[in-house]
């Protein structure tokens, strides 16, 4: 079969073509969804500052660089290894790689560059962050293969995002502690729960192609129940974090709002009606992460 990717090359001057290609890559990895995990890294860094006595502004900048680079590498790698699966799935067939808007080589280069930036940022933070960087990268990239052999892939994704608060704490304090671990478990439960909801859209496709997910394994109705349990676990971890970190009523209000939003998220999605999955997945979870961050920062600001 002839290569038709050249027919899809954006026209115009070289700079415009490069910027267009970058725009396609950023849309492909849903760059705007970095908002899901970044607030939890900010929360953990803020708690670490209270315990460790502060850090230079460059530390926070490198945390953001590391977070964005790691997530971008993971998403690009996922699109790369799943390109044939995405092409066969009607829901994902319009993604950039299946359409030929970018080539596998270009996505591979983008992944490598992002991974390199992640290592540079980790090296700039402290020796422990740099030492743990390869393990973190193995986890966030390895997730892409897990749905081929286990329905626990949702929790592997949760583990990948849970690295953010632990990494941010290590970047500031240079050590481990209980608060970032509790926050990480909360993130893992939250992520697994909303990923199960999202994967309900592909239950039939997964079953027909031999892919594994909780909805494919247990059915949509049971999957939504398991998702609810995951989100209950998130709220429980946030309550424990409130106690372990000595947080006050403002953060407590954020936890209550999180619980309400999670209930609302589950009311949006029913076993026989998945039409509002996007609202449940994107809008509600964005509000949860940003809202919790604002409440925690306010709580720290008004308490001695």
C-alpha cells in the first residue's frame, strides 16, 4: 500500500508547518488535561514546604516541567503503541495517528524529547528525585501495555498519576512521608474510578478484540459499582490526609465538595445511558482537582 501520509502534510512556510505539527501533537495528547494531576502535585509541594521550611522558586518550576514532560511522554507513548487499536475502534479512529496527521516516527521523537526533559528536570531537583526517575518512567510508559493482559490496568493508570504528589514532595523535602502517600493513594483511587467510567464506552470493542477492562470483565453495571468504591476510597484517604497533615475546616469543605462532585459524576452515567461520560470524565474531575488544590492552599494560608 502506498504511503499517503505526505498528502496530509500541512501547507505553508516551514515555521507554520512546524507549529501546526506541534499543535496536532499537543491535541493528540490532550495537553489541557494536565490539569488533572498537576494540582495534586501542587498540593503535595505546599504541604512539603510547611514541613521542610520552604524551597527556591526554581524547585517549583522544575516540578511543573517534570510533571508536564512526564505526562506528555506517557500520553504520546500510549497513542503510539495503541495506534492500531485506535484505528480499529470507531470512537478513536479520528485521532491524529490513525488519520495520518502525524507519523509514528514523529510521535516517537516527541516521546523521547519529553522523556529527556523529564530526566533533566529530575536531575535539577535533587539526587533522590533523579534516582527514582527511571522507575517513574517505566510505570507511566508501561501502563500502555497493561490492558492487553489484565483488567487491573485502571489501577496501574492510577499508580502512574499517583507518582505526581509523591514526586513533588520528594522534590521539595528530599524524603518520604505519610501525607504524600495518603494523597497518592487518593489520586490512585480517583483515577482508577474515573478511568473505569470512561472505559465503559469500549466494553463491546474490548470484548471483541481481546482487550481487558473492568467493564469488559464484569459488565457495565458492576463496573460502575466498582468505580463508586474507588471514589469512596479517595474520600477516605482525603479524610486521613486531613488528620495526618493537621489540615483545617477549609480543606474539610473541599473534601465534602469532592464527595458531592463524585456522587454527581456517578449520577451522570447509568448502565443504559453513557451519553454523558465526557461531562463526568472531563468537567467534573477538573473541578475536583482544582477545587481541592484551592481549598488546601487557602487552608494553609489562613492557619498558623
